[in-house]
């Protein structure tokens, strides 16, 4: 009898864990963003320059390595949000919607939907969005074209409007992967300034027609929170969560940045280039609000170098052309929001 009772209790515990994974609490939702470092399939796409990530390339990117990376990514995603996974996840450096569907197929305990549009980036490396359709419905998907001064193609900004099923609020989500610092920060700065101005123009147009919009801007900006593109052009500032916001946009990453934390290790120094920026409406005490202090760099121990020159940094898939078989060279970042329901 005692043994049978123990079995029943054990099965009940497993059931409760399973339910918590499948039916995430509706009084909150978790948002994350992650640059997943060249998430390509192993099939040649003649419309893009993906030759570096094929079986015959110097990197020897095979189907087995593609599957291994996908499995590793699932481990990290499932680690987020106290083991429940994110409800909204922005991804940077995905080749196509098929690689996103690969992840979704491997995460059968969540009902994710993939949002992706091909951009003009020559390498075919884009941004994407995943959301749980048990928590959100989708109203709109658009791409925002960024035309650089030198005429080189770059990644679009992905704009998606989600509706929270509990609070009935619209959330305007902008997924970004701004131009890199290749050639040096000073030389390449004009490209990120351009991306910031394009996004700012789109936001200005939104607020002209919908001044109380809930906005989440996230991704890999290749700039720090105090750089001109983010702090001056977007106007995304540091803030005190206990006080009424003075600015329209608040950079959730700023406090961690001030504390010398970061999402990307470069030359022995952490950079906070992966960020989540929100509109001040998420601190108005009404329907959906940011949970103060919940923003974090997501760095599970299994993903972190324990020694060497990259100690403390993320274990990547490659170091140059050397296959490491890790996760990504970036850590994800995430934040929690409280949904209070319809009023």
C-alpha cells in the first residue's frame, strides 16, 4: 500500500511538471531574445551565400552537426523562464523558417508558431520570432527595410503585432539585428545610426495613430545601451522601476550594463549588445506590466566556458573554423511581464 501510494505521488508530481510546461501560467508571460550564431541547415540555397555552412565547406557543416546544434538550442530555450521556456522568443541569425520549425518540432511541450520573412542579407541570415499560440494570437507581420548609406544589403527589422489572449492587449514587437562593427566601431557606426533612424521613424508613425501602444523592441543591436543609436536616437534610457518613467522607452538591459554584465564576451570583456527595450506603458500599473528586476542574462552552467581565454563566456558552435559543438557565442537575455487580465 505504501509503495503504491509513493507511485501515485510520483506520477502526480510528473503530471504537474508536465502541465506546468504545457500550460504556462496565464498571469504572466516571458520574453527573450537570442542571437543563435549562424543557425543554417546543411542544404545549399542557390539564392543566398550559404556555402560556408555546407558539408563540403571548410567548416564541414553536416546534417548531424545541424541536428546537434538544434538539440543544444532546445536545451537553452527550455532552461529559460524557470524551465518553462519563453512565451515570446526573438531569434537572430536564422537561415530560414525551416530551421525555426526544426526547433519547434523538438519542443513538443509548447505550442510555438514561427514568424519569419526572408531579408536581403547576402548570407541569408535573418531574424525570426516564436510565440506560444495558447497565450497569443497574431494580428500583423511586416518587414521594415533598412537601406544603408553604402548601398550594401542588410537584415530587415521584423515587426509583429501580437494580442495577449488574457489581457486582450496588443503588443507591438520589433525584432532587430543591426549591422555589425566590422571595420571598427567608429567606421561602422553610421550603419547602426541608420537602422536606429529607420526604426524610430516607424515608431513615430505608430504613436501618431496609437499613442498608448505597448511596444517591445529587442534583438542584437551591436551597440551598447549608452551608444548614440539606442540612447539618443531611439531615446531608450535607464530607469528606476520604483518611480514613474520619464521617458517613452526604457532599456531593461541598462541596469545590468551599468553593473558590467553582458551577453557577449569579446576580448575578455562582456558587451551588452543583446537588449530588450519596452514602452513606458508596461509600467503604468494597468493590464500588462514589466516585473521589476526580472531582466537577466540567461547563462545556464552547461553553456558557459569554465576555463581558458573565453572563461565565463558562451560556448559557441565554432571557434573560427574549429568545430566546438556548443550553443552560440551569445547568451540570451529575457524578462518577465505580469498580465492582469481584461479590465
